[in-house]
């Protein structure tokens, strides 16, 4: 007598109080993505699909988890979670269009497979760096908690992804803040070809929850009823009692990481063992025995889905190849922002740069009643520079949030807040520390609107700059890392008035803005600043003084260096341009001035090679060459790290080099 697959595995299905309709629906939900995958594998061999990450054998996880969620709750899936998308009833032709790079997909041909999100279906797709998913889930869950929505956010990763630092940071933040997140690990045995024995050195990944003070569970990921009933129970509990839970699903990847990689590295006996644990075949056999399913109904369902797949493929195939223009591509890098001018009032008070930033931030908190500030020590302590001193008393700890030391997770949390409709300001304690969160800035915040029309409504405050003997790790002015990255805006005020108005605009702007604040200017520069809320547009430089001999272009502390030098040389009549905004850049002001004066010198604090002065110089050469009477000159700091002791720092900085280079250019 033939032994059934179910008997071989000793898998047991406990239907508990589930009715037959639910039991059958779970089967249908698993069958559909399986049949889609089988078709995709055929199309892949025919060259009609460029790449495929198979989830065959893991359908019970995607389907069971998604079926347990409410449709208005966010899910953040990964490579092998087709069942999430189908269970959320995304029209198949749109998925097929996405995979073929057609306009009716979700990324306008700009990204592939499941690298997309859709607010319509409350799904936030992955990026290839894997780890940021957990931090973004934290942000969505935080928004739910702040709005008292009693919702749970669910996020997936594989066992390989759990080695990434972002994962650990996000788990810690979720635990500290008691965020309603279900962190789902699909432990399928291999990260590409690397087995779990070479990925981590604990018995179960669920054990890691102990270190975070977090509840955890291990679930048979191939048993749809165990997945579904347990997730319903956990999701219900988390909605009532918000907290994070770590869930490890034990499963197996029956095909390659992606089809091209194959599975030759997997022992055949392991493949054979897991083949008997197929989640659909075993569940199908169980339903047949229970009388919920018949062989005729199986045939009927398969025929129905095969027809649906074929019909929707025809729709996708019939769609014309994507056509775009350079202007379309450029215009989609940023979300449209209609600048709203708030005019300054006549009443002013003398403020230091640090005071104007604090006042501007406070007035924005009053104007945007759900704006959240996050950063290390920003709450009761008021931040290391005391810019948020007193904010907790006025706005409360929900909106002014101390964070653990985890720049990546906090920037990702800000992204999650934006997805859920909440603005945030993140204080990087020092601009240098953004390196610990560099990946989400340049790969998530910068690319999200271009990829799937999702704004990143975030301001990163970046205390920066030398001149205070702070050494190599607290003194960088690293704006050029970000002006190079499409999708980010970069603002760098030199005066209290500009800082207050530009910060208000940065917070109003739905795009990610890096707001640089020079530490040496915090308490050394004073100016009369309007007391009320006001804004200044991006991309508009300030012409600080006018002349016909030469154009001096600078920003940040370098503006003050230039002005101080020119005071010593009253015979030099210079246009002095304070850029204020580096991305967008006011090229019109630069070109108009250079065409008038015929000479240009650019002063920056950053080191020379690769700095923004190089690009400005190139732009002037391309657009103003015939008007030049001398070469464009760049003056910058040494191409070394920033030293600590004063005499070395003075030697490093471009401040004292400017006068000599200015005079040389005037004599050219």
C-alpha cells in the first residue's frame, strides 16, 4: 500500500474552530501563487522574464501571515513572498506588467520583481539591501501607535538577512519603544548557497529575542493551519497590547536563490526530505480526507487559475513597451513641492545660529501637530547642542524621542513614518555619524519616489564642520556625499536668518532634506531674525555684496571666511554669493554673476577632490567659458582627514589659503 505524503511527514493539521470556507480559502490562496510560479519558470526559460526568485514550498508562510492581517495593515515582504501580493488581491496583469517592466506595473519600469510598494494594497516592497525593511516597519508601527490605530505591522526577512546590522538595530528600537510589529524570519536553510551553519551560531534564530527582551515563537512554516491560526492569535494580541514579536518560520527553499544559481550545493537527501513536506500537497491531502476538497474541485480550481494567469499575461503582453522622456525621468526623482511663502514679520530679535534653528524647529512643531523629532539625547537633555532643550515639556515624549545609538534604524523608522503619513526630523548627533546610516539615506530615502512614487518626508539635521578642534570623527563637512545622490536635497545656511527660514521650508518639503548646521557658527554668528514663522525657498542663493571684479562663491562657514578676507581688500569689488542651497543649486545666480565679472573663485571647507566646488567649476566652464578672463579657481581644504590639534586643523582648513588664491586670480 502506497504511503501518502502526509503520512511520511507526520504533519498534523489542527483546524481548531475554522469553518470549511476558511479552510478552502487558504488552499486556494496557496494554489494560485504556486501556479503563477510554475508559469513564470516556463517564461523564464523562454526568455520572457528576466529573473525569478522562487518561493515554491514556502507558500504557507506568505498566505497564512497575510490572511491573518487586516487589509489596512501594512506588510513588508521579500523575494519569496508572492503569496502576500496575491492574497492582497493585486490584479495579476499589474504584477505581470511589473515583472516585464511595463508602465502598468508599480515602478514604471524602474525596478524589478518585488522591489516596489503600493499604498493601495498597503504593501511596502524590499530593496536589495534587505536589512532596512525591519527599520521601516518600526516607523509604520510607530505611526500606528502614535495615532492609536490598534494595528499591527508585519515584516519579512530570510535567515541570511538577520546577520545585517540594520536588523539588530530595528529589533532593539522596536523592543525599547514597544512597537506593534511582527518580525517574520523565513528560515529556509540557505542564504544563496551559504547554509545556516555558516550564517549564525545559535540553535534557533528565535532565541535572539531573549536578548531584546522580546517574545518569540517558532512555527512550522510548511503547515498552513499552524501559520494562520498562530498569526491570527498573535496579531489579535498585538493589536490589543502593542509590542514586537519575533517569529521564526522553519521551512526550506526548494529552488535556487534565483533560478540561475541552481541548487547543486544542497545535499540530495535534504531536498528529498523537504519535498515530502510540500505545504500544498500535504494540506490538499488533509482537505480531501476531511471532505472539504474533492479531486474534481482541484481540477476546477487549477483550470480557473491557469485561465486567469493566461488571460492576465495576455493583457500584460498587449501593453505597449514603456516609453519615457528624459524630462519624465528627471521630474520623478522628487515629489512635486509647491513652495508656500510665509512672509517674515517686522518684529525681530538678535539670535545666534543655534537659537534660530531651535526657534524655527519649535515653530514647525507647533505648525505641524504630528511632526516627530528623533535622535540621541534630544529629549530631556535637549540634544548635545541644546537645540531641543525644553521641547519635551511643550510637545511630550511621543513627539520628541530619544533613540538608541542606531542611526540606520532611526533613519529607516523615519521612512516608515513617512509611508504612514507623518513628517519627522532626525538629528544626527554629528554629521560624521551619518555613515552609520548611509545605506538607508542613499538607497531608500533618495530612491523611493523615483521607484514607486513614495515620498520620504524627512529632514536629517547634520551638525558639521571643523574649527572647534573636534578631530577626524566630529568635524567633517560631508555634503558632497549627498549632492551626488539624485533624490536628496541639501541645504547649508551660513546665517541665523537663513537657517530659520530654510529649516521651515525643509520641514514643509515632502522630499528628504539634509540640513547642514556648522558647529563653529552655532554660537559665534548673530543676526536680527524675524520672531514669527517664515520660509525661504530652496535653490535661491543670496547675493551678499556686489561688484564687478570677481565672483566669490561659498557656503557655510566659508562665507564668513570670504567676507572677512574681502574686508581686508576694499579695492576688490566682488560679487559674493552665499549658495545656501546646494541641491537644488542656483545656477542662474552663478552664471549671471560670472558673465558680469569674468572671474570666479569657489571657496569650500570640504577637501578639494570630489567636492561640490568641482562641479560648480565645471558648470561655469561649460556655460560661461566665453565670458571668462581667467581660469575658474577652487579653494578647498587639504585632501586628508581632519586633524585634532589647532595648529594642524588650521593648516588643514581652506580658510587661510583663500586670500593668497584670491589675489593670484585678481592678478591673472
